[in-house]
C-alpha cells in the first residue's frame, strides 16, 4: 500500500529514518507522509533550479568566495564527513537521514537569499546539490537516478565516486558567542573560530 501510494523511496526512507537498525519500529501514517513531504522538498530543489545546476562545475578557490558561498561549501564538507561516518559506523541511517534533513534546510536557506545567481553562485550551488545527490543515492536510489538523468547525467548516479571532504573545510569558519547577563541573552557575537 505504501509503495502504491507513495513509492519505494518513501518506504525505504521511512524504514531507515525511524530507528537504529538493531531496534524494531512502528509503522505510522504520519511518519510515511512526513517522508513523502521531505522527498517532495528535495524534488523541488532540483526541478526548480535546473538552470542553475551545472554538471561540469568548477569550484572556485575557497578564499575567493563570498561569505554565503564559503559557508555553503563548508556545510557540504561537514555533511559529507558526518554522513560518511554515520554510514561507516554500523549503518546508522536514522542519523544519516537526520543530516539529510538538516542539509536540505541549509540549501533552502541559501536559495531564499538568492534573487539572481552569479557565475560563482552557480558553481558553488552545483557543487552543493550534486554532492548532496551522491549522498542521497544509497537511501533514495530511484529518485536520485531520475534527478541525475534529468540534469543530463550520462551514466548512473550510483557509478559516481562517493564524495570526499577536506578536514579543514569540515569545520565552521566562525562561532557564535552568546553574551548573557543574569541569565538573559543580551547579544550574540560572530567571531572567527
């Protein structure tokens, strides 16, 4: 019934997202619908931004990027690191899917701040969403294959190399210091890490 109404990727996402692999879980209509809505959010990223996604992107030097593009590149490296570690660590797909959701929000935040894409934006955005597509492939094989093909990919997304990360870039460049007086937040200060 879930396959017929929502598709195999929704069922797979729900099964993997609900609990660690060594525990039982309960089926719930709300959980399945939540996974289906998440897949629709992912689909929207790729379908509505095809003109801004370049399969042959050239990522500029990190030091030359604007702050928002630098932040997105760092988020990609942090996501690759965390997701790779969670998969390698006893196939903890429930935490992987949590990181998928976090990174989806990062991409939406990035898109919400964009009115017009510069060439640099297209290169960085392409790097981010194509790397994310590779990270999504083990859990959402049908959807990622369809998206990659729709973007003009000539081979299977599953034949692409797994993304790697740079340890230096897998850390935030700034930290937020919270100023509190008598237990009340008075200010927040962004400083270099």
